[in-house]
């Protein structure tokens, strides 16, 4: 297989990360000329008083209740995007703030598309690079880390009528600003912290081994892996530790930038398929599939080379030097398995598909779905149905 | 040189469309991917956004070839390259469509799952009409031909394109 000799890399998001990062919000709104933002969030974020922290940091602007939509569900859908867009127009808003996880961020991306492209039906823009207008100012304040949505150029929005997930991929979807403040993610319990951390780990690993791997995304993925290797387990042990939390927020963000530019691969393709067919959680299924996907990739030369770097990032120089060159790729998989085992001991994250509710009778449907996931085209080799079946069987 | 590339792009894309129609009844891989697409599904492919689109439609599990068209309304899936030179790399068998897709050289308007099906189909068609070296270099999977290259090309040349409104 030939590695790529051409790449595109795009990451225009301004990032304010760290302690008290949210206090820059007033200044940033002014810089973006936003005087009347629409805030998208959900009820639990309000109950956890995270919304209050946000509002206390918006100075010189009056926010009324109607500018805050607290009813965004756990899966972005067309109806909510439409309702939020109507509210945006009705209140003459001039910017969007997404406070929450992936679903809220994806809903906000959908609103931005509808407003900017002046359309009624978001389905007109399904696909890759279908948006062309100048987008509305858009600020993302994530309350989970690991998804990388704050730096991702895609949005997945479900159509309840057709029961399909609509995928939008465009560099225009990236926010102008992402604010990563540890106060926003402190409330994550250890189990969810482990799960979102593994999500970031998968993003970094897949960004490193896809067909579109390139020096720039590699730099982000490598840095993310280093942070994950040093901070994920300590953070799960001490979920309120600010230092570890900031490090993992940054890791999730960098892994997001990496995989947004060099795509996900076979692990995500199968994981997404399991999510859709067996209705299992994204974090759990990726946790189970990660070592099996990596093991499958060991048969490709360039993946083995990339995995050597993964060993260096996760385990450090000493272990890297002490390991025979031909064993380094395998040891990288072993390092990942060790991380997962530690996390299982601490939080009970799953190791088998059966454990999370995937049924063997669903395999054919999962394979069909995974084969038609665009991430699979970016995976090493030309993945066949049989390859996916083998991974599913091994992970079952 | 640009004109030559333009000519090659146009000819090969037309050959791909015609071959798609012929192979839709013969190749099991194409049949399987076609079964994934809805009935009366219309696909448009161009070498660049503002170029003419080669249009095909799935009707009763077969493909009808409509030739090149300017109007691209009622299209379910549109695929074009960011630049004609990118298209040339793929159509002149210097790079696989999968690689071009991964490298962000391809723009897709429509459902990405269907786009993935189309890319699998294009790979199979390329395997039929391109050289054996290309198959070996770009397409790693096992490929079993159901019709000889020469026979396919001759059949494709004599294929009538469908007339009328799309």
C-alpha cells in the first residue's frame, strides 16, 4: 500500500484552554462582534450549575431566558435543529454558543448551517463540503472531553422520520472558538472519564494509522497520546484533579484535531455500526474494539511503523529503547491493553461486546453498516467483510 | 497537456458510466452494492464542480446510462473532484478513488453511506477496465473478472445512452 503524498490540514479554531479559561468569554464575544448569542445546552447542565458559571462570565451583554435552549437531547436531530434555528431568527441572534457534549455541539453546527445557507431543510446539505457561505460566529464550550467535537469538521444529525443518521462534513462547521475550562468537566464521574479518555485514545491511534496520516495530524496525535499515557489513569483515580483534567481536555482536543484531518478508521467504522444496530454506548464499544482493531492493523507495514511511535508516546523513551525494534508495534498494542485493563479494574469498563449488549445475531447487519461507513475507506488495507467479522468474533 | 488530460477524463468517465451499466447485470460485487441503493437512485459524477455530469440511474437493480448532462437537479448523489487534475490522477489510473477520497480530493453531495457504495463500485469498474498493474498496485482485494476487458470495452462503446428527462 502506498502512503499518501498529498494531504489537507485545516484547524482554524482558536483555543482557550485551562484554569479560568471561561473568564475570557466576554472578551471573545466582543472580538467576534456577538451581542445577542443563542445558547444551546441541556437540563442536566443547568441542574449541575454549569450554565450558571457560563452566564456569570458573559459580561456587558444581557441574556434573556428565550436565548437559552435547555432541551437539546442526547442525539442531535433535525427537529431540534429546526426549532433552534427558528428561535435564532426570531430573536435576531448574531452568534451561537454550544455548552455541552457532542449532541449539543452537533445541533449547534446544524443551526449554523441552516442560518448561513438560508435553507429550510438541512437534508439539502448532507455530504462533504456542501456549505459555502460565511458562517455565524460560533463558540463551543465542551462539558465532556474525548469526543473532539469542538475541533471536528463533521456533525451527525439524526432524521427521526427515516431513522437515518445524516452526516455533514465541512471545514465550515468548525467553531471560531473552543473554551476548555476544567470547571466544565469536573462533574464527570470516573467511569465516564475513563470512557471519554478511551474515545480520545482511539481518535489519536486511528489518526496515526489511516491512509491520510500526515506530519501535521501526526504531531497532534502524538502529543495527545503522550498526554493520555501520563494522565488518563491518574485522572480516573482522582477525578477532581485539575491538572490531570486540563491535560485530558487538551488530549481530547488534540486527538480531535488529528482525526478530523486524517479521518478515523476501522475501529470507528465498526464501533459506529454497533452503536446504530445494537444501540450500545459509543465509549463502551470503542473501548472493546480498540485492541482488536489495532491487532488487525499489525499486518500492515506502515501501521507497524506508526505503532512504534505510539509505544514511544504512551510508554516513554526508556521502554521504547529497551524494546526490540521488531517487537515495538506489538508492544504498543500491549501498552493500550494495559491501559484498558487498569481502567477496567478502576471503573469496570467493558472488554467484550457481549458484555455491553451486542448480539452475535446482529453481526451481519453490523458488518453491512460498517462496510458503508466512510471511515472504513480510510483504514489500512482494503477491509473486507471477513475482516470485520473476525474482529467482531474476537471482541465478542 | 491540460486539454489532453481533459479529454482523457471525459472519455474514461464515459467508459466508466457505460461499463457500470453493463456490469450491473454481471458482477456480483456491483450487484451487492447496488442492492444497498434505493430504487430509481440517480448518481452524477463530474471531474470538477462546474463541469458536465455523467449521469446513471438505478432502475430495477440495473443501471441506465444517461451520458453527460449540464442540469443536475433531482440528483440523489453527486460526486466531483476539487480539481480536474485530481480527477485525472484517478481516471488515468495513477491513484485509486479510495485514496483520493481519503485525501479530501473528492466532494460528495448526498448520503455518505451511498457514496461509500459508489466508491466500491467505481473500484470494481476500474479493475475491469484498467491494467493488471493498476489492480495489483491500487486494489488489494481479490478480483475475479466476469467479462474480458476487451469484450467489456467493445460492449461499452456500442451501448446506447438513455434518452429523455432524468
